[in-house]
C-alpha cells in the first residue's frame, strides 16, 4: 500500500505540481554533459557512451518531466570512487561506476535469457533513473514516506515498467542481475547495515 501511495503521489505531482511552482515548471529541462576523461579507462568508457548516445537518449526520454529549472545528467571521473549521486540539480554517474558495471555484466546470456548488452542497458538506466528520482523529489518538493533511497528505487522501477513489456522485462532483469552479483560478492559490514543505502540483497529482493 505504501508503494502504491508513493507512486500515485509522484505521478500526480509530476502532472499537477505544487501551485507555487505552476508558473515555473516546463518540459525539456533535462540537459546532459560528458565530463573530460582523466585516463585511458575513462576515455574508453567516455567514447563508448558517446557512440551509443547514452546521455542524449536519456535526456530525450526524460524530457516530458515538468521541472522548475534545468536538470543535468553528467558522467565524469570521480578519483577512483565507484559512485553515483544527485546534488544541486545535477545527476552524476562516475566513469568508475561504468567500469564496475562492465566487469560484473554477464559474458554469456543468463538462464533468464538476459544478454550482456541488455544487462548493461538495464543497470545504466536504473542508476540514472534512481538519481533522477532524487532530483524530482527535490525540485518538485514531493513528500515521500519512509526512506528516500527506497522512494528513488520505486521511481526508477515505475518508469522502467512503463516501457513495453519486453523492454521492461530486460531492464528489470538487468537491475536484478546487478543486485544478485553484489549480494554474492559482498559481505555487509556494520557500517553498510547502518547506511541510508539499502543492501544489495534488499535491492535484488525488491525487483526479482
């Protein structure tokens, strides 16, 4: 029930924003930027993302969002940190995060029929949509129940499930694959258990 209320609230606020924001919100506010690579690994990922027009496609896909100010989707180097975050109207995904995804993506199709390309597409879409969820909650001042990280996960899943049945299945399987691999590889520390980010096992359970 909480998830349903959250999604209903989010959809209503996206279509009918706060009256105080009514005059300022508009579509076509999602921009993008490819950060300058700092080494060969980053250059390779930078070139692959540009060749696939990853940010261009995401920006176009998210263009119907009615936002009060521009939101920038950016990829950049993060000094070796595998990370992604939203801050001050910018969604940032590190080149190091994409390097991590390339390393964990399946070389051969999974038992569910998920290919390497499909897994990478699902994991990439999810990280950007998750962080965009944070941006939407912030920029449109949308209230949410429970943890913000859970709300951002539900936002991402909802948007992915709005695709065609086949596309949605591949995207969600990609997210589930990542959660499964992380859960298998990591033993949660006390700090991780107390962190605002949920454990990989929890992410896997929600979408599997």
